[in-house]
C-alpha cells in the first residue's frame, strides 16, 4: 500500500457526518459564549531550549557525515520506531474508537453511535454542547472526566468521549398468574410492576410478549435495533429482525441457535419450566423443549390462528369456574421457536409472562 493510500485510509476514520446503522441518540451543539482567555507567558526555561536544540542539531549533522553516520542513523530510526510503537499501543482503545468532528462554527446536530466515539471540535471556535438526546435504554460507560455532557464547552481542538451500552432487557416474571390478565394492558402492567420491583431501568417501558385476537406483538412492540438481553447478561437476539428469526423451519424442527432460551426472571434468578417435551430434529437427534408462559403469539410476532387466548385474556363476570376451566390459552416455549405444535393450558392454570423492554 502506498503512503498516499495509507493516508487516505487513516483520514477516512475522521468523519464530520456519519450515517450509523445503530445510533444511541443525537447531540446538538452551538457557538460558546465569547470570552477572552488571558495570555500565557512563555516560561524562561522553555526559551533556553531553543539554543540547546540548535546545538544538538549541529552536532547531529556533523556526526551523520562521518563513516559511522549511516549505521548510527539506522539505530536511531529503529529506536524511534520502537518507541513510537510502544507509545501507540498505550492508546489502542482510543485509536479504534470512532472519531466525529464538530466542524460547523454555527452549530448543528450529529448522530451518536453505540460504539465508543471521540467528539472533536474542529470548527476553529469554541463550541458549547447542547442537548444529548440518548435512548432510554442506553447508559454511559465513558469516564466521567472525559465524557460529553450538556453545557460542556469545547475549545477549538478539544474533544470529549461518548460510550454507551444500549440493550433491551427481557425476562420471565417471577410471579404466576392465570389467564385473567386484564387484557393486554393488564399484562403489560404486570411486567412493569415486576421490573420496578427488581429495580430495572425504565420499568414503565416494558410490555408482555402477548397478543390477542385483534392486536399482535408485531403491532404493539417497538422494533428495536439494540440487542435483547436476558437478566443474566446473555444476548437472546441481536435486534428486532433477529428476534423474529427465532422461528424454526417446521420441516426441520431445529431450534434456532441465535436465540438462547429465556429462562431468567426479573431478578436474574433461574425460572424452571412448567413442562418439558421431548422432540427430535430431522436427523433423529432428541432434544428437550421447555415451555411455560402465556403467549398466543407466533415466533414472527403475529397472533395465533386459533382461539387459545383466554377470551382475549379477560374472564367475563358471568363465567363460572367450570366455564373458565374449559377455556384454553396457548403456552410458549422458552426459545420462542415454536419447535412443537401449539401447547395449551386451562385458563385457570397459572403461568409467568414473558416481558420485553421497549
């Protein structure tokens, strides 16, 4: 690779306007209030370095003209290269971070990535950071001493850092409830209460993986670009599209490997299955499917094509216990892959809910 091409590759890492596939939010900025900085005097010791530098340059020039000059020059270049390599290795994380430029002296708006990034003021004037509109599911991991904050003033050439951990939490409720959930709204409220009790972030932002005859999960869920993560830290799916691809090819009956089973509650405690079923893949290999939460939802987020929804998750006031017992609701498997035909349970039975942060 030529020096010209190498420089072009390095230069491409510094961008003033970048279209990121995944963003954590936006940052606004504008001109900072004008202030006159006091002049900084040059210390006397610094002035003495000038003649010393000239003297060293003269000595170096005379030495390199001698017969051993080339050898000495090679040693010097080798030492300088090793020194620069060592110094560069100390800042590998910073070097790998995205670099964004605030290059408009009048201000503007930039998208913030979910990967670590350095925000540099290249406008030539002092800028004041405005609003950082960050997704509620993102938390900052940047050091407090260098992170970008609202009202922070960056002089020309200065920079700050952003580094966000963005994810959507999923869990099974530690509580069990029968099919009389109070409809979809009642089920969502249960998820929100459990999230709040466990101290999860954004507890009012949870919904149950539950559909009824009129509204499906695909209709009412936010389609996130962030990973869906279990409370034990394991990624269940990389984003919304991946979440819907947990559906298996029913002709093969093989669980999708990219969707680990959701089997932890809001506290991060293991949740045992209400039942297990033995199944076989197309090669005749046996595997166990764990089931145990109300769903009435196909792996693609659509409502089921049956009536197994416990009267849309509400019990009519005039229903007797026998009538309610006779109603059925569908039960989902922990991998959400529907590796079996639909599992049903009496609406008087009790099961957890599967909750997703929106």
